[in-house]
C-alpha cells in the first residue's frame, strides 16, 4: 500500500507545482516550462556580460579535483588573464560559503580552491579590468528541489540526523542442525540372549533408567531388563522381539535438549572467525532465531575447501530438529563510525552516491564518499557534515524530480 501511495504522490509532484525544482546554471527561477537554453562561450561555459567586458565561467574536473576556470573577453576578444583581478563567492544551501581566489594560467584564471560537490550554489562574481570594477550574481543550482508540507507528508519522506553510529560486521554461513555426538546412545544388552519384549517404539520419549527391553539370557535362561542410559527420544530401532542381541544395539536414544549447529565456512570467512564470537541462528523459513556463541572451528578442511564450524543451542522446546537447514549471522567485529547514514538513504546522481540533505522544505543532493557497510548503515568518509538532517525513506521521489533537471545542468 505504501509503495502505491508514494508512487502516486511522485506522479502528483511531477504533474503539479507542489514541487518547485530550483533553477540550474544560468536559470534565474523561471521554472521548467519557461527554461531557455542559455548562450555558451567558446569553451562551453556560462557567459556573463557587462558592457564590453565578458567572462566565461567553467568548472573543469577531468582527472583532477573540480576547479573553476574563467576566460575573460573584451569587445569579443580574449583578454590576458594576468590583466584581470577576480574573486568568486559561492553561497550554498545550509549556509556554507566558499571564497574563491584565482591565478592566471594558460589563457584563463584558475581557482586556487577546489569547487566541492555539489556544484549547487548562488554565485557572486567580482572582477577588475582596465581600472573598472564589475559585479555579477546568478544562481547555479543542481540536485535541488522544494516540496510543500502536504506532499512531504503524503509521500512519507522520512529523515534522521547524520551522526556517529556503531557498525556491527557479520558473516552469513549456512548449515544444518545435528545431534550432539555425546548425547546419542546405543542401548545394548549386557548379556547375549533373545529379546522377549521391546517396550518402546521409534519416537517415544524415555527417561533415564526406563525399561527399554526384556531379554532372556542364553546361558541362564533367566529374563533381565535393559534400561535407558539417558533421557531422550528413541530415534532408531535396530532389533525386534525374538531377535538375538549378539553384539548389536537394540535401539538408539538421542537427547536433543541441546543440539549442534554445524556450519560450512569457506576460507575467506574462516580467516575472520574465532571461538567465542556471538552469532544468531535462524531457520530458513523465518520462524525462529536464537543467540549463541561459536564453540568450535575444525582444524582441517574438507575436499571442497570447506571447514566445519559449530555452535550449541538450547532445544528444549524441540524446534531445532536434527537435519533442519539453518543460516547463521556471526558477529566478526564492531567499530564506531564517526559518521554514518542509512543504506536506504543512498541514491545515484551523475553516477555518484548521494543522499538528500533537508533544509526546511528544500532538499539537495550531497555527494558522499562511502566507507564500510554493516547492516542498515554505511560509513561516510566525506561529503556530508555531521548533524545534517537527511532523507532516509522514499528519497526516490526526490531523485526522480532532480534527474529531470540534471540534463540541463551545465557540468
């Protein structure tokens, strides 16, 4: 139901003006339908003009960190960049301000500072040339959209604050439930003879000392009783009434109050494992799970380059039947990430991982450098300020809208 609702809301947002995407490079807030393709300079950049003096502003990032390159023209002819004194102020959503200074280089002025992502800001340009001062201001927005309160609620956009998070790393292994070897008992007759009566059947629960069979001794022809050495369940019947006992067991009794979980570990997992690690065992149909510890790691590998690892679990309720297939999440290590976001928050924008930062009713992409991932969270190494409110649920509604404008952004 939620998927249908949010999909409907997405359509409403695109069809209505409840969503107001901000202008991209050079668009001064005229909206999508009125957007006009602005003139580009000889180097594919944005042209700003004042009298006979023009600047062409580009962001270059091929193989290097993004930098601003500005080409100057007077009366349509290139100007020696050393003759221009230039500064640029980038004002970002959320209040951050970047001041750029410039150095002449190869026919253009290059910023001394990196132009960090996202390339979404209000731009103020100050230039001096031939004794005259020039000023320009324009918007260069990308990956930004504004949504009214009603649609935020309808689309069920969820947020949380980006803070430090504990990361728990696990390895998932698969295996089966097995009886504990020391809890499997072969019940034998101490003296050879003929079974006169068998008192139990397969599946019967027995207690320690309970009579299992009555046997007639071959030598004395006297009857005696064979009792159970332990409490458990009769899991195998090997002889019937009238059979000779000889050296064969009569029945097998298995105590399954505790059982083994035997798991298969490949070499890449094996290197991370150690006895005593916490683990959660679950059945394959999502019915139950139980916490325990890794208790054994086999010292040898099988022919298939697999090592057997094992844990013991309580089974007094009888859920964990020997032969049952299970999976286990073994906690291999933990770390405290200085900053982490929910995996559900991640989207792709211009082939980069992004999350949407929220400032009031305005949302904007933040290109994030990701570290290790564990469970619901992934470590953030850069691109997002701690304490930022970001979208954790239904951010696809936002990415669908901003991607419409990405093609128009001059990058």
